[in-house]
């Protein structure tokens, strides 16, 4: 089950939320109004570090699906 971490670093002009469990990380970016989603990223396969992947959607750039190198 995803757990939200509430005290994460925020960036200028956006508001971020971060959720995690043992299998995925989920980041959600909002406009400063905290109502309008402008992007999200799901990182999965956390248990298999050499096969982690990220699916990202951004309101301006669209979607991407990439391998995560650690």
C-alpha cells in the first residue's frame, strides 16, 4: 500500500507529492494551486534495481518510458 511522505523538497512555482511502497514510487506535480496536475512519474521494479523503469507524463512534454540507471 502506498504511503505518502509529506515533508519533501518543493520547487518554485510547483507543488509536489511523493508516495512509495516496496514496489513503486509515485511523484505527482501540481501547479501552485495544488489542484491542477501538471505531471506524474511512476518508478517501478524497485526490488529489481537493475531493471527499474520510469513512466512519466508531463503536461508540456507528453509521456516517456525509460530505464532507471542507479
